[in-house]
């Protein structure tokens, strides 16, 4: 489920909340098989962990005043405008052969890194921090607000803030090739 | 490479690791009773003769054990038609000799494996009985001709019921399908000899074993030389075809297993070819007066399924599920779609067919109306050209890719390389046509398990097994200290939690469905075509009233072959018709009737059935098999060929079956098993087309 997280004893409730958030991100919306067991490995250290290590647990998961896309109980903005993600703290231009404008946008406890590429046709969005969730939004039509979002194994198509098509790549096992027989059976 | 029987002598001296067997039977009180079993290992024969069934089979099994050579622990025994005949008798008798594992597929006994539990040197060894008919689906007589075996299959008076008979050569009426000339010629050989039942039966039975041995040896050699595959690795022809494909032609990571809900959804788009009667006869004018017939041309497509497999892209790669109208973002989206489908208000030959429940049972009908269902995208795009409309609700997309080109190329070239009479030509044809269906196989199988039920412990195990399998059990039978359980099984399907997919048999119904759909698309060019009238169509054939242009005719894959120019034709129902060709040849086809009964039918017999409410009866021997009881009984059954209707609405004019029109689904479909009569009654009493009714 994740790497080592430092918490204090009194953080139990927060930690459970964090786990449930984390779990919903990891599981895929099309997968319906129940979780049969969870294993925790832990170590107890003397002393208290610092607030900077506990920030993860203190996040506010609700994004208000935005049309949102609910991805495994996490609300993601339905827009390709960086300013609609929250308050733009930094924007700079990176030129590695291709010009990318990188925005750092803060909303509540979430910090989004939005790389606007291909003349605004493609946004590569990452939620920074331990959640480390990222997706790619691509404009479908210049004349309207339609765009597609590729997130995990899913692709969602939005028009005017509504999903009009969603796709999910399914997993399967490939057919196996056979080997030749070396000699005839006689 | 081995070519024909000339080289067979060299092979015959080799010890092949399979055995061939045959059972001879007589009919006593309508029950088929085995009296002779022979087997052959390429060098020696064993035999067991007599009517005491226990002794007969015990002696046979004992004889089989002598075929175990050296340290070999497995013996493979082929019977031609094990699943339909020999296996039914064998199964019950094998239980006494060890642990029996029969394998059933679609209610057919495909193989029987027995692990011997007898004291002595053979303890723990295995005998596997296989059905050679499932690999070479032709009669032994035909195969002997194709493979040019050293001996031809013999004849035997199957209707002679006295196994102790010793005397004059039996009468002609004791033989089946023997002409007078053939009879007289064989009788001549016995001019100065007595004819002994046992001697002749042994000769006949051993000859069958020898012929089957030669055929399988040749077949194995031919397949191995071309594909480096031994036939003992497979049980059926489609499995052999799949093995060849997977060994030599299938690209890595191209074809994926499809199971569960995705498979069930796509399976709803999977149906076969369209078979329909459009115009029932070719007489011009009033039927009772006229004697003028319109000339008809009958064409077949050369290897329709291999042709579409060769030329059309196939659904490959991993499926992507979607919800919404996929064509809004990809106008050429490819895959299987769940849609609301609306046909044009009228179309003479509807090109989409549905499997629906009617008051007459489940039917595949190409009708008109609006419905919701699954369809292959290319069949949808084709139907749009004919005025159908679609609202896509959800579905699965696939990558489009070439999959079978090299496979078909190789087999088609083998057919060109070897003359028509050569077995390789036939083998290539069989392998080429058997592949696609294997992709569409269901992942559910029938399992037969035999449990001991003698001791208390055995009974406790049995009881827990019954609890475990519960409602999946379809049959339970007590057999002398054993209990046989027949159940449907999906247990080979396991869920891989780590990688989130089901792992089971290698099936992919998307590919099978795409093949049959592409074939229907190809055939749709002959429907609603203003250049000619379509009288009849089958999966890969048409009968029309105008010759096709030369550009469409030829020997290449997918081109049309002229089968007949027809002077007179009567089409009563799918696969029920009579023709008189321009060369005067009379052709009568009646699905469900055996050769014997059809040979007594003439064009005029079917022609009289065009008259409304007319019927004709046939008596035919039918076999009633019971795998669980190990018996085959025979009984005469009356078949009635009469005027009923199930695919298109019959149009009668002056009491004569003159034409057909498509059905509207809302007139014939049962909704939740409740039959909804049509609001408008016009002609609905004529709903019944021609159908063969079975009457006991």
C-alpha cells in the first residue's frame, strides 16, 4: 500500500482515514474483488514524530467550489485551466526541445504540478506528496471544452464538465505459444 | 516424407506407440450388444468374442495389457467414433480395472483415461482411449479411400443376428448399402466355401483396426512432416488446428484469454451463417397450370471462413471496456458494441440476425424492428449502409490486426501443392476450417467423476463432494460400489488477484465472433441486390436467377464457384430442398434424414409439399444412447416433413407456398417467456413455415 509513514499514537484516527484514501487510489474502480486481508508491518520508536512528517495525515480531501471528477473517492477538477485547480503559486517555462509551462497550484492540502504542453493541448498533472497520483488531459476539440483524461487504466472523456464516455483497459492472460516436437512419436 | 501407402511397409515395421480398436455389435431386442472386440498395435492383434459382456470386456482389457512394451507406462488406444459408440460400452466395464477419468465436452465423451488398479506388473499404468473420429471426422470407409490404405474396408451382413451362423453366404437383405453387383461379386468368392459368422466378423473387425492404424500412422507422419507436431498431443481436430497455429503462426502477446462477463457479453454477438429460403420455387405463372421454370444459378464461396480470416482484420490485444457512445471520439471504433438497433422500416432481406425466443422455440431470425443487443462493429458499419441505425450504449474495443494470414497462406498453399486426391490436401482443408471455432469454445466443461461408495469413509467423501458441487451436478448414477457424478465445471477458471484477471482455458470468443460476422458481411452483398432475385442462401452459398459476372468467379479464396445451373427448384426450409440441374441430375437435401431415407425421395415429393398443409412421413432408425448406463438402444422413429414456419413469414397464394417476407420481431418474440400476439392479425396464422417434427 505504500512506504513507511511516521505517526504518533494519537494519530490513529487520522491514519485510518489516510489508509482508506490510499486504498481507494490503489484499487481500480472496475475491480470488484473483495480484499481478504491486509498486512501491516511496523516498528515502535521512542519519542514523537515532527509535524512535518505528519502533514500527509492532515490533508483536507474535500475540494470545494469546483466541478469534480470522483476518482476512487478522490475529487479531481474537471478542467484544463490551471487557474481553476486552485491558487497558482509558481509558473515557469521549461524548454527541453518542447516548451512546457509548469504550474504549481495549491488547493487546500493538495499541491498540483501541472505541465501544460503542446501549445495547451496536453496537461500532465501530478498531485505531489505521498499520494503521487498523476494523469494526462488532452483536448479533443478546440471549439468546445471537451477533453480526455487518462488516469490509471481508465480514460474519461468530458464535455462541459460531464463524462460522456469512459474507457478502461482490461487485463487478461495472453495465449501461450507451443514448442515444436523434436521427433515424431513412433 | 511418407507418401501414400507405398511407403507404409517401412512404417509398419516400426513400433508405434498407439493401438487401434474396434467393437462389433448385433441388435437384440432393439438393444445394440457388443460381441467382438479387436485391437491392433501395428504388429499383433488381440481379440475377444462372445455375448457375455463381462467376459467379453474383461478378456479385451487383459489382451490390451499385452501391448505394454518395456518400461512404457501409458498406452493410447484409438477407436473410430469412441464418443458416439465404443466409449459408451467401454466406460461401465472399465470401472472394475482401476480409476476411470472420462472427459465430456458438450455431452460427448471425448476420452476415457484409466489408471490401472490391478495386481501385478501393470499396477499403476495408464490406458487412454481416444476418438480418432474427432481428429479425422469422416467415415472409416471414406478415410481408407483418401489415405489409399493397403486394404479396402470390408463389407459385413450387419442385419444377420445369429453370431453362431455357419452356412451359405448370407442374403442380400442382411447387408446395408450394398449394390446387387457388389453382392454378387463377393458371393462368388464363397461359391465353394461355407460362410462362418465368427471367422468373417473377426476378419472384418481386424481389417478395421488395420485400416485405422494405417490411416493414423500416415496422418501422424504427414502432420509431423509439415508442422513438427505429434497428433497424440491433441484430442480433436480443432485442438490440432489450434496447436499448429500456436506453434508456428501466432505472434507473441497478440491473443488474450477472454472469460467471465466480457466473454458472456461478446458471445451474444456470436452466431453462425445466415440460412434462409426467400423464394420457395422457380415456376413462372400459376403453379398448377404452368410448366415454365426460371433458370437458376447456384454458387458457393471458395472457403468462406478461411477467406475472411485471411483478408479481414481481427480483434487482437487486450479489450478496453467503455460506457457511452465510442464513435463520438473515434468514428472507426473497433470491437463489440451493445446498442439499441433499429432496422429500416422494410428490407426484403434483413442482414442482421438475432437469436430469439419464439413460441416455436429458440430461433435465429433475420427480422425487422428495434431491439437492444451486442454486435461486432464491422457488422454494424455494414448495416448502416443498408439503413439500419444504432445507438451505442457500451462495449469493448480491441486493436485491429492481421492474425491468420500466414496460417491460411500455408494451408491454402498446401492444398494447391497436393492434388485433390492426396490426403495432405484433405488434411490441410480440415485444419484450415477447424481453427476459428476453437476460439469460440465455452469455458464451461462437463466433468464426469467416479467415486468409490463401498466403505463408510468413501461415503463420507462422496457426501462432502455432493455438498461442494451442489447445484452444478447434472446427473448421479450408482454403478456397483461406485457413484458417477456428472457436473458442469468452471473450476479451471482461477482468479489471479495479483494481476487482476481470470486464468482459464485459452479461448477468445471475440475472434470467433469476428470470423462469423465477417462471413455474414461478405454474404450480405448478395442480399437486397437489384441485379438478381435471391431464392435461397446458406452460410456460404446462394441460389439466384442470373449468372454472376466472370470477375466474381474463380478458384481463388473468396471467389465464387458455380455449383449448378438449375432447371427446377423447390426450397422448403433451411437445408430442405430439391433441385433438377440442367444436366438432369436430381439433388435432394433434407436435414435430419439419413442417406437411406433421402435416396427414396424425389423432386416431385418435395414439390407436393408446396401445397398448404401437406405432409410426408418417414420412418428412420434412431439410436438412443446412455453414457451413464452404457447402453445404446434402437427404435424406429417417424419423422414428418410438413408445412410449418420459423425463419420468414410464408406467403401462400391459392394454397401454394409462393413467397416469403421478413418477420417483425415484435410479432414473434416471446418477452419473458410470455407470448405476445400481434396487434394486427394480417397473415399471422401463416406464421408456421416448414419444419421437421419428431414424433415418437
